[in-house]
C-alpha cells in the first residue's frame, strides 16, 4: 500500500487527479481483476424496482448498490476476524493503509 501511495504521489498533477483518486483507480483495477464488482446488479435491480431498468437508476441508487473498495474493506475485516487476528494487528494493517 505504501508503494502505491508513493507511486500516486509522484504522478504529475492532473494525470489521474489527486493521489486519492489515483489510489482508488489502482485499487478498483485490482478489484476488477479479482472479480469484485463495483455495483451489485441484483441489489440495484431490487432498489429500482420493476418499473425501471438498472440503466435508469439514479446516482444515489447506484451508490446504494455499490460494493467495490468499501465492500473489499469490510470483507477483509470479516475475514481477519474469522481467522482470529488480534484487533491490534488489524489496526496496524489499516493504519499502514492510511485509514486508521
């Protein structure tokens, strides 16, 4: 994670936006490779209902059905919990990721 942050901070301004945008773009690419979708289409279909298609969903509806990075973070936390990884170790890992 630190290497990725360093890479993003070295990019010219505007190349991929801010370092945070760069980080999200790189991590979203990783999630795509892992087969983790940005939007849960089944959930989005339930949210929009039978009267509209998922293509007609509003931005807020799409946000409600989004998974991606947020989902990855929670899945990771659940996995560490189920493996019995101590809370202090988990906090250290997330602090390294800049989110503690």
